[in-house]
C-alpha cells in the first residue's frame, strides 16, 4: 500500500528551478550523483512494484542521468522479482554510466541498443530516456524507438518526465507519435509543470531534499509516511 | 511492520568471506561505494525507524565505510523525523567521507569529534564505528568513547557489527567496558558469525547482492517481501 497525498500539497516546478535544485544538491549540499541516482532508481522500482504485477520489463535508458535512474531501477526491479531487459540506444562515455552497464550485465540483465525483437511479449516498458533537461523535439535514434513504443500499445511507466514532452507544457499533442504516452509516471524530487493536468497514476519519490534547499526555494514538499520512499499523488 | 525471517534461512559469514564479497561487488560486479553505502545507510535508518520512536539520536561514525553508512543513516533518519547528531572522532581524508560531512552539516546535522556533553538526554545511540574488517582491540580515541557509551546505559543500535566485537567470535566478555553492548543490530548483506548466538532484536538489510555472487559462494540469502529493504531475523 502506497500512501496517497493531494496534488495541492506539493509544488510543481519549472525546468529552470529543477535544474537549479539539481545543481545545488551537488554543489552546495555536497551530494554525489551516485547517491541520489540510487535513491531515484530505487523509488522508481518501488513504484513499479507497487503498481504492476511481476513481469518481463523493457527499460529504455537514455545517455544522461535519467537513463542512469533507469539502469538503477532495472537492478532493483530484478531484486523485486521482475525480469528486466535494458534498451540503451546511445552509449555514454561517462564513467558512472559505464559502471551501471557492468552492474546490469554481470547481474544477467541484458543491455542492447535496440528494442527487443519480441517486444510484444513485454507487458511493461519503463521510459528513462530523457529527464527534466530535455528540450523537444527528440532526435534519432530515439524518434524511431518512441514511434515503435507508441505503435506497440504496451503500457509505459515514465521516470520523472514522459520522454518527448516539454517539461513545462507537456505533450505537444495527444496524436504525436514520437513521444511517450505513459500509463503511469513517477516524479522525482517534485513534479514538473507538465504533470499539472496529468490524471493517470502518479507517484512521487526523492525523499532526500535537505531542509535548507526546501526553505531557500519555498518548496512545498510531500509528507512521506514512516520510512517510505514513495507516495502516490491524487487530486 | 517488518517481515520476519528465520535465522536458519540465511548464511552467517566469516570475516574473510565478508571481505571477499565486498571486494567482488566493487571489482567484478562494478558497483560504486556510494551506491551500496546509500542502500546500507537507508536500510539501517529504516530498521531504526521501525524499532524506536522518533527522538534525538547520537550517531557514532568511524573513519571507514562503516562510519560512512552511519553518515548516510543519519541523513535518512532526519528525513524520517529523528533529530540526529554525529560523533566523528577521527576524520578521514577520503573524498567520499568529506562529502558525507558536508551533506550532514548543510542539512543542520551537527558533526563533532566528541560525545555530546548532554549525552544523557539522548534516548538512542547508533554505533557505526567499526565494520567487518575490524580486528580487536579498539584503540584511542575510540576506547574512551566506547567506555563512556557503556557507562551511559543508553540503548545502542549497531550497524553491521557491534563495535569492539570480534567479527567471528563476538564479544570478548559480557563484562568488557570498551566494546559496544548493543540493544539491537542490523546486519548488512548477510549476518556475520558473531551474530549466531545473538538473541536481541536483529535486522538484516542489503538487498543488492547480484545472483552471480550468490551462486559463486553458495550463499543463502534472505527472502525480502515486496519492495522492502529490510527484514527482521528471529530464531
């Protein structure tokens, strides 16, 4: 059971504030990317395990930190009894991303650049392609993947931002074929503006924001119960 | 509610196997210390929040990775509504340890080398001084702190190994004054041999060990329910 909070009880933030918070977590507040990515990926996996039955799951990972969250999420999903496969279309030269590939591959989680040929046998796709720093439109090799995912009709769970969406204005159009039309979303730290009108299943994770940062920006943070790492956001 | 498992359902490991597993997680399986420390500290904080009411808590951190787990634990305890203060008697020059100090200090968690002068006002102490690589006896400045903690009679929660214990043979003597006599313990990854005859509250965390490593060493791992990060071990 995931605790439910009201949409009205948390701040929805824009792209520049999201970037500022991210920057300050690593500079002023001394966090390491590895630490917060681990918590973000864990929260994402917990939301998926809370919402979907155990199954095969294709995890689409971009080359940036959103993709890193996806790798970590896949690792935890395996611990939770899911059977993840990673789709990693554009390899990053970043040291941490290389480690994440090794962690998954040595845990028998396949990492491949293309969508699985048996995609239709996957009941669930996790979208960790682009995060809050994305500016549309998506480019190749991602456009082709986004179109194939859309055409597949498979349920998609998006991490932080549904890929291809404008972080503040949301989906360009209901009919767009080169963006993700998610079934459920987990927002990290705080929901972004694009989630304001979202009415589907919506989780929130990222229980790590220091008080000083909350006060500095006057943020309305979610109240998490007990020692939980996720909540569900409803109207 | 924390799920309970039987002591008979998990392996108890010795010091050299614990060191070997640790080494392989970072070499062969590509993990970063920051990732596993974050999960270890989170699991420790969750066990504390599951077992004790919210309160002031003094977290004793050694200069090694066990101390790092303590810093991370303190950070999460604050998120869970506890009021932590860190006692860090011997500063490490390690880059990650320096970051952990900054993370705590910028979150208004005091970090000081000595026990608080008002120690008696703390209902709980967390012991993250020495981990599985410790070989007795403890030395200064730790001996003095261990004696003061013993004399205080305050409940102590130990992370991985009660400090001052022999990892395989346990407490040198019930009467020893320069070791921790814990009220409760969380073992990380798997319990160490010294915990075999322990009958007090015993938690287990570290839901991150890859299958390959489990199989290579024939380990009997705990079965965690759902997406939980801790279980409780009973007879």
